[in-house]
C-alpha cells in the first residue's frame, strides 16, 4: 500500500494586505516547519493554503510517493476522501484550509450561495472563477478583528444622527425610512436597510470623497482636541482611511458590526453575509471556491450592484456573530466547530502537558492537520516512516486513518484539524 498519511509543503500567498516578514504568523509557521526557507522582511506573508486548490496545490513531502501534489494524489486515490465525501463532492477535497495574517483591511465582500455562484460564473467567468458557494469560518490565533453582518438598527440610526456626512450620502428620505422602521416588522427593517446601504454604496464618487474628507478632517480635529470620537466610530474610521484613502468602504463601519475575537473564538460567514477582516491572525476553512463579490476597501474588481442585491439584510448584535465550539464528549482535548454547511468542520486539539502519548483519532473523511504549538513524533500504520512534527508542520490524513503522537514538548500541543463530517 502507498502511504496514506504524509507531510505537506503548502503554498504562501503574498497579498498586499498581509503582515510583513516575521511579523506574520504565516511566515513564522513556514520558517519553523522548514528551516531552509528564507523569510524576506519586506514581503507580505498573507495566506498559507493547505489543500488541493489549483491556485495553491500543496506539495507532498515524501519521496516514496510518485505524485508531486496533493491534488494529483487525491485524483489518483479518491478513496482517501472517505466513501461519503467522495460521492458527495465528486472525488474532490471539499474544503480549503488556510492561515491568514492580516495587517490592513481586506475588501468589503460577501460570498454567493450556490445558485448565484452558478449564475455569476456563467455570466462573468473572468471575475467569478467557479460555480461553487464559499461559506467560511475563521478561528482567531491572535486577537482578531473583522466587520461582520449588519448592526442592530438602533446602532445604525444613532450613527445617522451623529455623523452628518453619512446622512448626507444616504439622503433624508432613506434615513427617515430606517428611523421609522419598527422592530415588529422585520421585512420592513430589512427593506429600509437595503435602501440605505445601496444608496451609500452607489453614491457618486466625487460626492462621497468630499463627504469622507470632511468627516476625516472633523474627527481628526476632535481627536486632536482630546474629545471622545467613539460616537462616530472615530478610531476605526481614521485607521481605514489611512489604509484606503477616499474609499467608500470607510463608511461601511457605520452599518456593519465590529467583531473582536480572542484566540480560540470563531466567526462563521454564511452565504451573502457582508464582512471584511481588519487585523490579526486566524486559521480559516472554507468551501473550495474563489468566488468573492467585492465593493470597497480594495483596488480589485468591484461589483456594487451584485453585492447590494445579494446581501443578507438581517440586523443582529456583534455578540451573535461569535460561533461556539463544542467540547467533545469522547475526548476532552477536542473542541469542534461544526458550521451549518456540509463542506467542512474544524477541530481545535489542545493536548495538555501531562499527556505524552495522544491518538489523533480516525474520522470518515480526509483531513488536514496543522501544528500551531509543540513538538512530537507522529507514527501511523498508514505512514511510510515516523514523522517529526513541530510548529508549522502540516499533515494530510486519509479517511479512517489515525496517528499516534509521541509528545516531546514540555507545554503540550495545539493543533487544528480540518475535515468533512457528513
């Protein structure tokens, strides 16, 4: 039998919003897993892709395996996915696992559901490269901030009353419609919210740049005088404006929740949920797709009409955006993040220092294991030889295979494992 458990060398993406050099968690993980890699201090290390996506297919680090990449290996050995996963996802790994190191904001974006993805892909394949949906989940590795989902209406109304530049862009009619909409009529609220947000996003460029400059000047002066600018979300406004001057995305902070995650906390982003990561490091898992509809805080192609049409305009407090992990009944070291989509789930595995031998149990799905902290030697009947695991190591584990970890670090281990639990 060929080995069914093996180490991977994973692709790094150098997007401009990434943290630089060894400030990046991505760079630290790569440097730790492979001492021969030279980390360049002036290069952004934004994303580590652990999976078989054609734009970043992982390389197999086992010279007894003839296939060079994980994608080729899965194509030749589809049973490794597990019978249910193989059938449900046409012989492809259904998820892409990542580490992100965010220095400056990512674009205001949402991911389409399957129906819209198919339509966008057929009409504009150059912008929407596949026909799949792209739900995603982020779990913080360091304190992490993002914008996610529409704020409760009373917060938006409060900003409309304290930020005249925002009210000017949206217009009196739309602003009053939102102010009058009552909580007893959720559809009326969503409709009013849609009108306000669409008015903002479609405002004339010269007009919104003037309003934004007025707002930034006013907040800067208030801050310089030592005034409290939190009623206008001043700190975040100035930060985003310094990153993307003159960008309409700066105004979205008055509509979207600011969500702060502590390490181990997660947020799940379903289809049509507006979001933008702002700062910090996380592991992320998503359905295997590259479909993103963008509308601000970006130099890339933006599609404001599609975005405003597709969004989920349901207001909710930021606390509701934090996705809970469930501790496993069978193994107290495992915390499961199981989102409401079939494509993926993530396990956080915290092995205490008192445990010197730990079994990474078999699941009926291919999985990818990432070491964040600790060192161990891994053995498996399905591996060619023993595997030295340290911070940054990534392993592919075929369905129904297990691994014994012989821990050598004094502080235990922290691992994340992505899989598909059908």
